C-alpha cells in the first residue's frame, strides 16, 4: 500500500508532524470509524471520521469522533446555514477525489469549509483518515485544524 496520498502530501507541505498508521480495511463495515479504531487499538473518541455534508445545498466537511453522531441542526449552525444533510457518497467521492471509507479533510480535490467537533481539540492526538482506505494519520488536533483550514464547533447530537 502506498502511503503517499493527497492528504499526506498536504500534511507534509504544511510541515506538521504526523504518523502514518496502516490497518486492514474490511469493505462493507457499517461503522468504518469504529472498525478502524478497533483495528489500530485506539479509543473511538480519538479516531475521527470525516463526513461530507451539504448545508443549504453547499458542500462542507464535518470531522467528529468515530463513536459520535452528527446533529444536522448543529452542522447547519456551524456553517452559517439553515439546513444540513449528508452528501450522497458518489457526490462526496467526485468532490473530494477520495473513495468513501477513505475521505480525509486534508488534500481534497475541491476545498470546502471544514468544521471539527470542538471536544476533539482537547485530546493529545487524533487519528484521521489519510485519504486511502486502510490508511490513517495521527497528529495533534491543532495541526489538523490548521492544515484543514477548519474551525472548532459543537457538531455532535445529544
């Protein structure tokens, strides 16, 4: 497996420290983030999943702990909109240049607004998809936020 992806190249270009983590991706998993957390031996709250959404019809990217669920109301508010919905997988793939199960907030083909669940920024490190199924990166949450150009907002349901 090649470990050079648009996501890892974006991190390298930003000169941030990160660790690549490969695992055996199993197709058809319902909860990919939880599967990844188990496969690499990390706490689910430290493994963040990248979800492509549409806010008032415009694309955006939400990054939340793998054991959490999005609140569409909070997502809409985070991006200054009224309504939010999950983006169709085929549209997310075309927009990002990544396959579902491998979408990263870094190095997307078309840059879109990004928001991270604010509680994740209090962690020592986070693990995020590196733009390829079965490849993750571990880095400081502040670096993830900076490289993605994202903001920290409350995004979780409940």
